[in-house]
C-alpha cells in the first residue's frame, strides 16, 4: 500500500517509553510518510529533540513561543497537515487534558485544533492506568471516536508488573497505517485461506508442503485495513495472527473444506491462497510406522477440490479468486483451472521465477480474468500484490452488485 504523501503528526509525552517512539518514527519514515513531531517539555528529559529530527528529517516542535521558524500559526498548521495525529506514548496527563479540553502547551493545543483521526498509545504505571479517573477519560475519548492501542501487560520500568506497558511498536505502526488507509471495503465480508495443510500418516509424521502463509496473510491484513470484515482460515504457520480479523486455525484439507463451506454463504469475496494438499494417506496409523529393510509405500487418496466446490456452490454476485502454482506451462494450466473451477480471477504463480513463490516477502504473479485478459505484475512485495489484487476484486464485486 502506498503511503507516500501522507502526514502523521506524532506527539511524544514524558514517559520512559518515549525512546520507543524513535523506532516508530523510523518505521513510518521508511514507508515515505512525512512525520512531524511535537514533544512535551517532559518528553525532552527522556529523548533529545535532535534524535527525532535526524530520524524524521523535520524540525521538532517543543515550545509554543519559539520564534526560530518562518512565520505561521504553527499549532494550526500542524493540526491541518495531519492525516493522522498519534500520541506515543500517551501519559495519563495528556489523556486527561484532551478529555477535558485543556490546552496549555503545544501538544494539547494542537490536538484540540486538529480534525484528523486521533490515536493514543497509553503507557504508564499499572495503578495509574487502572485509576477510575484515567479509565473515565479513556472511555470518554473512545466515545468521541479516538483510536487506542491497548497497553501490554508485563514488567514496568517502575518495577511493578501489570498492564500499562507501551504496546509493541509494530502494533502501533499497524494501527497508524490502518487509520491512514481508505476504507473502500467497508461492509464487505471477505474469506481468505492461507498456509499449508498437513495430512497425518501416524502420530509423528505428516504430508505437507512449503507454504508459509505470507501471501494469504498479506491479503487478509490489507482487506482488514480497507475496512472489510475478514475471516482468515489458516493452516499451520509461524506467522503472528492478523489483528482485527476472525482467525480460524485448521490442520488438514478436510478441516479447511469444512471451514470454507461454513464461511461461504456469508462471504462477498473468497480468496483461496492456501496450498491445500491434493492427497492424504488412505489410513491413519495409530502407532508410529516403523522402519523396515524393504522400501515402504503409503496408499494415498484424493482430498476434496475445495475451489471447484466453491465454484459449484457460489452465488452469481460473489467474487471468487483462486491461486495456481506451477513449475511449467503456467498460463495454460492456470487458464484451465480458472474456467474449470468457475473463478473470477486466477492468480498464476511460477515457483521457478526468482523472487516468487513460498517463504519470501516478494512475489511475481499474473492475474488471469474470465474474459481472457492477462495482467502480469512485476516483482514486488506481497503486501503490494495483495493491494492490487484487492483493487481488482473490489472492482469486480461492485460491477456484480450495482
């Protein structure tokens, strides 16, 4: 997703977690987001403004009455510049000020002047966070539409253990990116499958494949960011869950078929990105299969073709997308699958192309359409592939549901 040209105004307040905001600025800046920073007086006791200036490439604002800049009403100009206004870390003090309309420094004044979405990532002592006054302020701000990234539980700088630790910076970054993303999929229900399946042979061994789930997880994350209600049906992977989506963990192809069929009637868009095993052992052995001097053979039986079954049971106004992974005759085989399985789009992926396939963060695919059109995409990150694919799926959905 392209965030270049977006502006985040970041308020940094006087908590020990202020140093973590440095990492956040670096992450946002790498996505070509213009980060403007306002630091409170107490924040400057923990981190020097110069650190943030080097990371962001912008002058840090700390004083309402500083005259060392070209003339402008600075708190108004910053408030207007923000696409998202984030406060990280957010102390009990700034939450109380904003909840009650107090404007006595540069950060609180600018906050009151902005019309951008406001996001808080609280961080404080557990007793402070649980104090009824702080909780009432948070509840009031939530009711007004402010966004919050919940603090984590853990060992705090004061020595206490409990809730109040600043959330993981990756989670805060994702919340900011969510807030920056246009919600063009609001109201749509999307089902995504991801990862491999495992077909058990005995209590120890199973048949599987090399899928890591990265492509499917990228699609689910992007759809959620764009406002969709997402169900992610995932085989065994090492990826963290996608926040804000309904996670349905499965193991075998039969498990996945059941989960997909349960979700299909409520789905507007289905994206079958999982690498489902074509075969499973005909019999499961209750005990570990022992080695023999002779060669061993395992009888296999076909797994159900989930995508073909979706194609048979789908409604005309649903949009169905399949994935085709081949090592030869990619487009020919993928076009056959597109028509045979009654899909709207088939994503063709040649595993022999450098930068494509499993495990990596990039992909090289060709989008195939029912009308015979082919859209090759150059090497790009899987997040970017997910965004382009969802653009096409949303367009198809809108045409079907005029």
